[in-house]
């Protein structure tokens, strides 16, 4: 925790504002339950990039509405809980603002009807969840967990974007509703496999499926209200939501089932078994979240109507009990000082409200009648009866759910009272217990009257996913069915497992070090990226300026040769042919260059450099550029003078050792320049501007020297700018020279 | 003559680039001068050459034709001056860096990117 004081004297008044807003939004959304159940889907859109067909489009069908209600409804309770939990914490404002941003992103994500809009909000949840997981940013583990969650879900987000773009290209629209109505367009497309894989990568990273699952338990570094929100109703459900959303477009193939069902089943068993190993109840709940999400993935992968109905029911079931249990764990921690179930016991008498909420939600998690969880579990068994392997996976998972429910809902409250140093355990303030009790109430209400949830929420959700009306109604009692038998087996084995929990846990703990760590691939990849980045930097940025110069000139050579090779090449005519004087001038220039290169005398080199400039000045004189020639000669004299002055103060450079690599680069570049110039000379000259200046110099500018008129009149401002550049260069040079004179810093004097 | 000038420009660029890559400050400035001269030559020759007919409109005339191309000349004129400014600044820097860092070898100037020690 922070070293400095993070508490404030009185809780701020505004702390309930987000909760009130979210509650109002829930009520407003609830008005749509009737119309949506009747098949009316409100739409709303704003043009965004019309030329690309992208719109800020939203559509409220059964799935979107149910998710939106969960986000706002549970959000209201979580905001209230957070406002009480962090009542006097200075960071409350930050937390509530970030949570609100997160809730809005989530809301936009589930309501979006445009692939790009959806992606925008998807990334919004990634970034805000990073901030929320790393909320205790002064703790190292929190930062590491936040970065891990960001990297994994962020990478998945990139894959998702690619997948959505491929889908948009194939369908010719970015509207999700149109994609879903497009029939077999995607399934028959040649790009079906890549686009499915890309989308699944996004969904699996977000919803923490194997092999990306490890970020989710790590994200428990977040404060309790955040974990309750992110891992029950929202963030991690986004991937599952998208799978359900795209089922009509992408689902139903062998590849779909073949990927979703095994991944879901493996994650499900992994999550539920490792949940039994934890002693920290929050971590245990995080592991069971893996189980809940992967059950949804598996059911969506199965894709039958029964499986979809089971998935949608379990989505609600899970949201209610998981949020409530996370919150009760937070209350136990507040009330009794620990969230390790070995350290707390017998709290039922002191914390009756907490115990009630935990008991109801725990029973729902374990799937006991008459709670909503029982309805969900029966549907899961019904949907998985199709194959022995999936039935077994569901049985194992549910069995561990019974065990874990006992751990979190019974162990802390019964037996002899045991608690951490805290003096007086007790039920916390109303803002804390209201949420879990309301959520437990829903678990109970929908268990007793499943048709209520079935008709208003689940049937429209199923209709949105399958595209057809759901057959039948949800019921608590189905008679003597195979599902009931499986339930009874689950209960019997689960209770036995709960009684043997300590031995089971210790066995798992003992086996743990011998098992391969799943996150090793992530850590290896991360370390590999850093190593690669370091070696690339070391190779390209080695701090040697000659190295950079070589790279620059080599790039210039490649560019000029690229232009020569790829462009049109025509040899220019030899007009006017070179006369004797031309030969002589060129010979002077070339000889001077050679002298500069080979001489060891500085004075000779300076003179030869002057020779180069003067030779060029003669070329200017010969071909009608009198002004240029005058300037060139004048500048050349100054260059020689300045160089000579500088040479007196600078060391002799001695011999320049021959460097074959440099020579190669230089020769190739020089050849490229020559060829490029010839290529330009081979193309016809466009005399438009020259003719313009010739025709207008006298009439418009009143000057007879066209070159001068161009400089001081037609392009006067340009010349002004260049003059300022010269002035600035002069000032800078003076500054450098004066500074040099002031501080010699013991540098070698000549 | 244009072809010969193109060849000369190529030689100047090659020699200039080679001098700049030697990693000594003074040859670097020499190379810089050569490359700016080469650039001027290229602009001049690609504007086509006209023998001994400056772009001057005679006394009473309004316009001329067949004179040397005035546009590249105007460009080169400013380029020469700017190139000179650049040269002066580069020379000042060479002087300053020698006295501040005690070396005229560019590869030994490692203040901005010091040698990494593992």
C-alpha cells in the first residue's frame, strides 16, 4: 500500500453519483424489455466515415439488452459498493471515473452494431481495465498484472480488428446485423478459416481461455469491487458476448465446434481444479470465473438450440452469483480482516447479512434448487448430453463448483469463531451489503420463477443468437430426467469432495511445482521481444556517427538506383558537343577532386577545394550564368579563407586510411547520381516557367536581368526566408565559436 | 557537355560521400562542400545549357528568347549562399566540438549515445 496518507477526513458527497446514474440507466433500459421481447429492435446511428460505410451504429436486440442491463444494474450496485468501500480514500474519484469509463465502454461494446464501433469500445475496455487492474499502482504485482492483462488482451484486440476487417471485406458491410443476416457468405468464403481464427484469438484472450487464461487470476491484484465487476458481468464476458454475437455469421461449422468445445472444456476443467487449490477466496473465485467463461465458450461451440439456451441462462446465473460472491469476500475481508478461508470461521453470528448473501449465492453457484443456478446447471447437462466427453467435463466442473461454493459460502461462516487480529467482526455499512443481497435476491427470484427470466431475458437472447424463436420455457422442475440424475451425482460427489477439501488442496499444492507453468510461453515471448529489440537497437543505433553516415549514404544510393532502374531511361543527345575549353574545365575539377582525396597537406587540400569551386564557376560563366558565377567565385574565396582560419585551430587529420566499404558505397552512390542526372536529361524539358519569366520580367517587374527579377521580385519572400536562414546560421556559428573560446576544458591546445 | 557535367557531379558526390564517411570533422566539411557543389551542377545541367547567352533582356526589348535558362540559375544562386551558410556553421561546429570534446574523430564523440556497459 501507499506510504503516504491516502485517506481523507470525510467521505465526499458526490460519491454516490455514478451509482445513481447507473441505476437510472438500468430503469431506462428496462423499458425496452417488452418491445425487445416482442421482436422490436431499436436502432440508432450517426455517420462516422460514410465513404467507408462506417457508422457509429447501435442496435438493441435481446442479447445486447440483457448484457446492457447486467452492466448497468450490477454496475449501479458495484458503484455503490465502491463508494462505500473507498469512502474516505483519496483515490475514490479516480476509481469511480475509471470504472465509469469502463462501464461506458462495455455498454458501447454490447450495443454496437458496427464492427469498427465495436472494436473502438473493445479497446476502450482493454485500456480502462488495464488502469483498473493496476489501480494500486504503487504495488509491483499490481503493475505487472495490469501490463500482462493489457498485453494479452491488447494483442488479441489487434487480431480481432484484422478479423473484423476481413469479415467486413467479405460481407461488403461493417454492420453486424447485416453480417449476421448474410447467410453462408462467411462459411463459404475462402477466407473463412483465417478470419475465424483472428476473431477467436480476440475472444479467447479477452475471455481468458487456454492458453491465454493466466492473466485473469493475475488481474485479482485489482481492488475487490473492480474484480467483482470485471470478472462477473463485464470485461471477461466481452469475448463470450462476441462469440454469441457472431454465431449466426461464423458459427455452426466443424472448425467452429472443433475449436470452441475443446478449448472451453480444457479451460473449464483447469479452472475448476485449480480453484480447489486456492486458499485465498478471491483467487479461488477468479479460477471459478475461468470455469464459468469456458463453460459458455463450450456451449456456444456446441451451437445447438439447447446449448445456446443453456449458455444464455448460465451467463445470467454466473453474473449474479459471481458478483455477489466477490462482494461478500470483500465484506469478509473488511469485517474479519482476512480473505483466506483457513483464517476465518464462524462469522455467521456476527455477520448475518453477509452470511445470508453468501449462502444464497453459493448455493446458486453449486447449482442447488430452488436457485437460478440449478436451472442453469440442468440446462448445461441437457445440452452436453450429446457426447460422453463433454458430459464428463461438465460433471467435473460442476462437482468442483459445489466444493468451491462450500469454501466461500460455508467455511467462513460456520464452526467455532476464528478471525484475524480484527476485534469486532460485523456486517459492514449498508452500501456494502446492499449489492450482494440484491444480487442474491435475483438468484433466488429467477430460481423460483424461471419463466420470468426465461421469457423476458433468455428467450430474446437466444433469438438474437440463433435467429429463431426459442422453443419451450425455463422451468425449475423437469421431472425425473437424466439431467436430474447427473445433478444428484454432482451433489453427492461434491459434498464428499468438500469434506475432503483440505486433503484435496494439499495434494494439488504438492503436485503444483511439478507441473508445467502455462504462462511460461508468455514470459518467454516477452523476454524474446526485449532481446530482439535490444539487439536491433545495438546493431542499428551503435552510437558511431560513421555508421549512421554509411547507412544514410547507402540508403541514398538505393533510392537513386531504384529510380534509375525502375524509371524510364533515355540517353540525352550530345548538344552542344564539348569543346576544348569544356574538356579543360572538367579536367581541372576532376584533378582538384583527386588532389583533395590524396593529399596529406591541409593547405593543398584547401587550395584544391577552391579549384573545384572555381572550375564550376567557369562552367557557369561559359553557359550564360554570369550572376551565379560571380556568387560562386566570391563564396569560393570566402570558403578558402574560412577553411584556412579553421585549419589553424583544428588538428591535422593525418592520413585517411582507405576503407573499401566506404569506397564501394561512395562509388555506387556517385554512379547512381550520374545515371539519374542522365535520365533527367533524357526527358524533354518543360520550359513553361522559364518562358513565363522571360515574358514577364520587363512588363511586370520592370527588370532586365531575369535571374535577379526572379530572386527579388517573383520569389522575393523565398529569398527573404533564405536570407534569414543565413543570418541564423551566422548567429549560431558565432555562438559556437564564442562558447568555444570561453571554455577550453583542458582540451589539447595546438 | 551535359553528359560530362553529369559525370563530374557523380564524381563529386562519390568523393564527397567518401570524405564524409571518414569520420573526421574537417574532411567531413570538405565532403559537404563537394556535395553541395555537385547539387548545383546537377540543377544547372538539367536546366539545359545555352552557350554564352545570359538571361538579360536588352535595353529597349520587352522579352527575349533563346537565352540561358534563368530558372535554374535563380535556384542555384540561393543554393550557393545557403550552402555557404551551412559550411560556415559546420566549420564552427567542428571547431567547437574539438575544443569541447577534445577530439576531431566523430566516432569518439559519444556524449549523446554513450558506450553501453553490460
